[in-house]
C-alpha cells in the first residue's frame, strides 16, 4: 500500500502519539486508584489509662487503618459513632479499618474495663 517507508513512518507517528497519551493517562489513573486503595495507617498505643495519640486529625471521609498496641492490659479500642471496635491484647498488633464521616469530632474509648481510671480512657478524632 505504501510506496516508501518514510510515508509509513509519517502515518505511524500520530498513532504512536495516541498510544503514548493513552499509556500516560492509564498510568496516571492507576496511581490515583492506588492512592485511594491504600488507607493511611495510624498507630495508636494504649496503656492504663491513656491512648497515645489521644487526638487524631482525619480528613472528611478518609479511610484509615488503626494499628493498635497495648502495653499493660487487655484494652478495647472502640469508635461507637463509626461502628467499629477491636480487642487489643498486650504484645499483639491489631489492625482496625475505619472511614471518617463528615467534618466534626468523634470520640473513641476503651470499652474493656482495665482498672480504676478506665472510664477516663478516651480520645477524639478531629475530622475536618
Ligand atoms: Cu479500659
């Protein structure tokens, strides 16, 4: 069909450019999907009768994974408003997925009696 190879190359250039644009757009989309797929990991340590940190900023609707550890007793990590909780035995790393809601403050607390002072063991997610 083509009488010489330079004519074939000229016609091939737009196709190659389209392919490169498609590849770049696909890579960009994959990166965005990966960023969305990987929730931020937030480490929270519990000891009688304190969570560290006890004030955690989150973006509205952010997906996070809490990486929970306990030092000296079986603890509970509960976020009633988000409907999630976990037992946190000492010496074990526990992962708990959660998704923030709209802007505002959300309390978390220990929901396993761990001694005198347990009732003050809490913290707050600051969503905004
Ligand atoms: Cu407790």
